[in-house]
């Protein structure tokens, strides 16, 4: 797990995940402020060379929780 910082101008994701030889950088956003927007923009510029960036914000997190809830009810 990595820290939530832009280190010397380089983006460092919250999590790095590798699945089926594909690299994913996961960024979790609790809220959007100027720093968060700049960090996410930096992530998008580095995406091509360092793997796909997946951003999970509060809206997406809520949707994922709802989906998980309904799958547990029908499984």
C-alpha cells in the first residue's frame, strides 16, 4: 500500500494491484478539494506508462456497496 501523496511531482497511488499481468493503480477519494483534483490529474497523465488508474470516490463506493448488498441477498 502506498501513501496518499504526490512525491516530488510524481503521483503515488493509494493501492497497486496486479491481476492477469495487468497493473492497476487504485485511488480512493473521500472528498474532492484542489489537492485531490491535482493528484488525480497527475495520475491520468502517468496512466499510460504505469497502468490503468481506477478512481473510487464516495459515489462509486456507495454504488459498489449497494451492489454487494443485493448480491448477498440473492446468492
